[in-house]
C-alpha cells in the first residue's frame, strides 16, 4: 500500500494533471488505485466523469477537512495505491494528507515565484517531521517544462534545491498537449486519438518515466539517499 | 522501428509489493494534533465557518424623528439613556436601551400625565 499526496501552496502548479497521469499509468499495471480529489474545484472528479476511466481506478470527491483522513484510511484498505490531489493552498487538508502519506510530491513550475511556494511546503514538511519524529519522504516535481530546452532559471533552481539537499525528481513533466487533452476527452493517454492530439507517444514515455521514478522512491529504504541528480531533458 | 522510444526505467514496473492495507494505521497521527501542528505552521483551516444568522431584534422603529430642542433637553435626554444603559450593564434590566425606546417611554409618560390631568 502506498499513499502519495500532491501538495503545493499555489494553484496551477500541475497537481491534478500529475495525479491523474500517475494514477492512470499505475492502473495500467494490474493494480488498484484511488484518487482522492481534495481540491474544492474537483478537477479530477470532473475528469473521472468523462468516458474511459480505468475500472481499477476509483475517484472520490467531496471530502472535507473533517473527512479527509477517514477517506484516505478507507481507500488504503481497498486499493494498493491512494493518490491525494490537494487544493493549491496552505491548509489543514495538506497537513492531514501528509500525516498519512508515504510520499509527498510537490509540483512546481520552473520559475522562482513558483519555487518559493514549493519551499513553503518543504518547510512545513520539516516542521511536521520534527513534530511527529518521523520522516515524510518528499520530492519536488518540475512541471510544464520544455522538452527540448532547459532554461537557465530552471537549471539554477534545480542546482539550488540540490545544494539544500532537497530531493528533486529526475523526471520533469513536460508541457504537452496530450496532458491538457486528457482533461478535455477523459480516459488515459494511450486511449487519446492521434488525429486529435499531437505526440501522444512522447507524453506516454514522459509519464512512464515519472511513474517508474515514483515507484522507485516508494521502494527505496527509508534511510536511503534523499537527493538525486536531475537528468538532462529528453529531446522531443 | 518503433515510433516510441522505451522509457529509460523500462516499461515493466513491478508493483507486486503494493497491496491494500490490512490493519489500522500504526502510530497514526490523531487529526486534532495534525490540526494544531498545521495551524502553528501557517496551514490554517480553510473550511467555511457556519455561524448562526445574526439578526438584530425587530423593534419596528424605522422612522426618523428630527426635532430642534434645547441643549439642556438634549443633555437630559442622553443622561437618561446613559442611566438606563448602565442598568443594563449591571444586569438590572435584560436588554440594551435605545434612544427610540426612551422617546416612546417619554411619550407614554406624557400620555399618562395628560390622562391624569383630564380625569
């Protein structure tokens, strides 16, 4: 069983997209997955109502501060993976989800303003680790990156985070039309129609790298290294 | 040649070790403690607070009375209001007195006086 929360104190960082990509990719591997949509805007719930959601993927919406912990515990007894998509704000919901998470992923775009918000979440994780005397594994996930070019700002932010021993996923989720299309058409990346959406294979590959890296983090010993070097971007 | 490069992590991800949880969460953080730590760390509750509807008592006093009076009458009037409000503060009466109520009580007293004179 693994609970993975997507947290950011800022909206538009790519939490819901990342959550759906991870969940649908895991669901293609003969396992069971629940997404708890804890964002009041319910973007994942809306996606789930479109056709093509895998049958082994359950989406639960409408949770509140009072019900989130029970919803996570209940889902963890029913499915192998629980993915929590949180609202883009600093709230009690984020704290509650972290207390039940095996991994917290912090999506952020490659700008300093976004990275500052990511740091707020990391500082809060550190506070929780001290309060509960336990490690909360986490990693920063860069999103909406350019698959061909890695700007200097992004390189600088990655270097800064690694210097501070902040774990950064080697895989960044690129800016892909297929990711937006997923929320327009519903379903999974492989089910998207190639005549309507461009470069689906690259999106599938990018997502598979992301999933594999997340699974590797979940299976890594708790006292293992927390940082890893960011890879050079793949070419489109 | 395939149009899609394989993932550098390989396409087969082994998830056999992941199964649903069987028992209760060991050493689970109680929600009350999580809430306290969150609020101390600047992650407050964002849930809407449901307050009972606040409505002022319906007195029916909606019409404005505007009159020119002497400074002495004005001061006396407000002294009476202040005295009545002081009685409310110490619990001698159960409601806060308004200017409108004092006007109405003054009228009632005047009417009683006029009736007494007429009798």
